[in-house]
C-alpha cells in the first residue's frame, strides 16, 4: 500500500555551496516556498549568492550569525554529513541543541542502507564522470568543485532519462567512456537496484528490492571468482549473495572496507589493501601475459 508523503511547507537554507544550495534548487524545482538568512553582502564560498534565491541578509558578514538565525527560524534542521561534524555543521548542531530546536543528523557514511539498493550509485557517478568530468560536482582532474557542480549529478541522470536508457545513451555517443559504456559494448551484464530516492532513478533501475535481489542472484550461478573493488556497500551487497565456495577478493585503499565485508558474512573474502586503479592495471597486464 502506498502512503502519502507530506511535502515541507518551506525550505530554509543559508545558500552556501553544496547541500545548502542544492536544497534551494530542489525547492525552486518543486515549487516549494524557500528562504533563509545569508551573510551580509550575500557572501558565499564561491562568491555572491545568486538573486534567484530569496534569502535575507544578516547585519553581519560572519557565517555563524546566519547559522543561528536559520536554526531559530526553522521548525527543524536536517544535517547531512560524512563522518564527524566539524566547522559550520558542528555549530549548527550545537545551536539547535542549545535552543532546544529539533535537529536530525544523517551520517551518509554510517547510516545502514539496504545493500540491494546501492548499485545504482556506481552507475550514476560513472555516467556523471563520463558526461561532465565530475563526481558530485567535483572536477576529477583538479579535485575542486566547479560552478553549479551540485547540479551535475541530476543533470547527467536527466540526460539519460531523455534518451530513454543507458544502452541507447551509449549507442548515441552521449556516454562516451566509463564503466557503464564498457558493460554495454562488451556486453557485460549488470543489475541496478534502488528506490525512487536513489539517483533518479536512472532508466533500468529495479525499484523493488526483492526483485532486485532476485535479479542479482540470477547472475551468481557459474561464478568462480569475484573481485569487489573500491566500494563498501556494493561489496557487501554482492558478497552476501555469493556461495562460500566462490573465491572472493575485496580490493580497497581502506582497510576498514575489507574488514567490514568479512564481518558481515562473507567469510571467504581475502582483503587486498591497495589503490584500485593500480590493482586493475596490474591485473590487466598480468592477464595479457598469461
């Protein structure tokens, strides 16, 4: 049974780069009222905040004044983070607690996710990189945010949606490089699972988790060796449906990733802590010599 979801009456944000700006863009796109406080002079890390965002200026140009005003004006505050709170996000939480205002902190690296719903993340990031040369708006060559980069992820997804499918995007030349292009051209089977909140979803995403897990399992028979590279949740999702007889290798630059895989039930996994790009290049070289 589907249940109705309440839309927020108003979205309040300080208009800084990243998730602050994305919240305002979402409000504009969905026709939701928005507002908030920003520093005097509409000061932001990337220059002056655009006039299309209906923000009021505080009398001070200092960021903490804006932060306090937004927390006090809001019915509740949502903080998205990766790891411990620092800087402005840490201040936001402290102000909320001091003023007894509702505050929810979501650590995107720690929150438990359904393993079957994570595979679409790889495809969306890979496609953004192929089309725009960025990952979540960060230039992959320079490692720096680009203007309006916070919109790149959805722009890439929407381009594929307009064409109709990942396969057609490859055939038309819209996706000219990357993992998904290689999967289509080889061809190598792949499964994308997720919910409506997960990266679009991209065309071809299975939004029913049970159906997604069944689709993944259909590719398991006959697998003798599994190499899981560079992503904790994808590795756990795949490892959990592999028979214990499958030789499994987890490759990541972070030792915690390979430990988590074995801790979550894939006891046969062998961890290799190294740079994944180096590993794959060396693997390809060795296979060509064999």
